C-alpha cells in the first residue's frame, strides 16, 4: 500500500463490479487449496512458512525472525519463487518426457504444450510475480526452441523475455524483483564459466561444490550493488547458504510437488512423504540459523546513493568489456570510473562529517525531531514514542549518514548542555541555528524582541503563535505531524495574515535543513 486517504460520503462512487480475472481467480483458488494440503502435512509454523513460500509463493505466514534469518544469510531467493524454482519444474518435466521413446512431430508438439502448461500453471499458482514471469517466459522460449531444434544465444532469449514482459507491463521495470532477477541471470551467464576456470577442480563431488560456489559468486557480483542500494546490508556467507540450500531446494521442490499429487490419490503414502518433507525443511532452517549466528555473517548499515550504484555498474560493465575484448580504452574507463566512485564516496563522507542537519520526520500523529552532526544524533520526540515504527521511520536516514550515537533529549527537561546541542527551556541552539520548540509545556516571555531562525510547533500549540510572533522575529514556522488538522487551519490563517512562511509536515512531507559553518 503506497497511499491512503479519508473519503467522505459522496466523494466516491462505484463505477463497475464483477468477478475479476477468471484465470487469476482460478489461480488463487488453486493456491489456497494447495496451501491447505501443506498445512496438513507441515504442522509447525516455521516449516510450513518455508514450505508454502518455496513451493507455492505463499509468504504471508513467514515470521519476522525467519525472514530476517534468510535475508541475512543471502538465502531469501529460496523463499521468493523465481528462476531457480521454475528451472527445477522445467527440468522435472523435461526429464519425465525424455523417458518416453516416441519422437514423432505430434509427440514433440504435445510434449512442448504440456511443458508450457506446467511452467505457466506453476507461475500462476505461485502469484505471477515479475521474477516468476521472467523465468516462465525464458523457459517457454527455451522449450519452443528445443521443439524447433533451434538453440539461440541465451542473451537473445534474456532480452526477448524482458521486452515481452515490459510490453505487457512497463512498470515492472521499476520492480526490485524484476531487476534482481535479470541481473542475476546475466551475471551467472557471463561470469560463472570464467570463475569456474580460475581454479582447476577434478570432476566429481568437489567439482559440483565449486560449480555451486561460482554460480553464487557470479549472481552476487551483478546483484550486489543494487541489493545494497535497496536493502543496505550484505550477507557475507551467501555462498555458504547457497551451497546447502540450492540442492535442498531441488529436493524440496520435487518432494513437495510429489506430495501434493500423492495427497490426492494415496493419502497414506502422503503422510510419510510429508514427514520426510518436514524433516528436510527443518534441517534447512537450522542451517540458515547456524549461518546467521556465525561471526561477521552480515555487514549492515551500508548506504549507496543512486549515483554511486550507477557508477559501480558502469565500472563493472567496462570491466566486462575489457575481459571480453581486451580493449585498452575499456580498462582505462573502468579504472577512471572506479576512481570517481572512490572520490565521490570520500567527498560525501567528509561533507556529512562537516555538516549540521535538522530533520522533522512525518510520523503519523507523532513528533519526531532529530539534529545531526557527523555521526551523532540528538532526538526530541513524543513521550513514549520509542516503538519499532519509530526505528523504521529514521533508520534509512541514519544509515545514509552512518549514525552511531543517538542521544535522547527530553522535551520536558529544563536544560540540556552539550558542546554541540544546547537547550534551555523551549529554546535550542544547534550549529548556530536558533530554534524555538513550541509544544505547550514551556513559554517564552522575552523582555525584548528575540531573533529566532525557526519555530517548531508540536501538539497543537499553534494557538500561541499570534501572541508569540509579536515578541519573536522569525521567518519560518514548522508544524510537525503531532498537530491536528483543524488546529493547523487556524494557525496557518494567522501566519498567512502575518506573511510568515510555514511548512506542514503531515501534508508536505518531512522538513529537512542542512548547513555548514565556515
């Protein structure tokens, strides 16, 4: 959900009604039925959550702890149905049809048709996310190519599938799943063989392990920058989790699909198959929790701007051009882009360290005011407003600035004396900026007119503004999100009459001011 609003009676009307898309309706009904089958055979919450996510794309019951464990170990792709899962379905179906000796044209057509039904049926039942649609389109093109005895270049197949999906829905280009999916496949196709040839490993079990590791490395190389950009963390042991979970996913997919079929025709056998499936999922979860607890398993609070992310991908692209064609210009370009990235990152870090910043966040019905200098933060917020939603509100900006220390400043305290942050009653001095925080708890009664840079109004204290502005020289007033809408209307009318600029956080978004002292 991106936006919400309050619509009064008479502000809206129903323009149509119906039963929706019949294909999606059938898909949802099938998914609900199969989720019920898994719930019967996987009685414990974590094992059911993983099984239903991996097999059916149903992720509503994944606990926060379980989701965090898979995300922090780089194994989240196992729970998000994607190319890995469609690939397993494609291999299973192709293997079954290979056992039939018939090679007539009619058989090839029927076989291809059956594989396409299996691929798209699975894609629909699992929710038809952009990553699933990408994989389904790619494997469909591959199946058709095999039927026509034509195997085109994988890059062409990748590009055609992207074009088809974007023609259907151009907005998928902005989907994180769509971006990660294509980048991962591109990385595997381009880098995996090159990585594998770096170290000679004899054929056998060790060779298979090395192949799995190189697949993980290749995918991580092309998805790493954008993953850090979106999620601001990097799982160090992604290769270790993939080493165990990718083969396990193949077994679980095979066993899970077999279970859902056997439950229909042989319930007795399904009972024992369900027990085996539960044991495998339990073991996978224990491996994930073990990797999560390893020292240094996660590098968190990494922040990349969009510009830094683009620079990293340009550096990677020019390096790939050099590796493929040995063009000297590509190597020079790659080195130059890398140096620009380092310089840009260093400049940003120095700028953040030297700058002062004030941010008044838009948090529903609450006052959240933070002052930043370097990696220190001074916070003034509503009493008792220390829940998880507050952390969610400020976390992204804290990561961007690399905040390490947060000092809580009480709104009711008379004084706060710090070398950077000075508070006396409702007056605040921070980085040379003079601020008056009007929240109804304290009042300013100066003997003469006082110069104030900003007035921050909290908890409907705006009724004092008209009287206050007769004794305070101020050019801007900020109303945070703790003010009621009807109170804001009265206060803004006063400010309009006096010609004073104002900012409504609840309506206009967070207020941000950044400055440096020369």
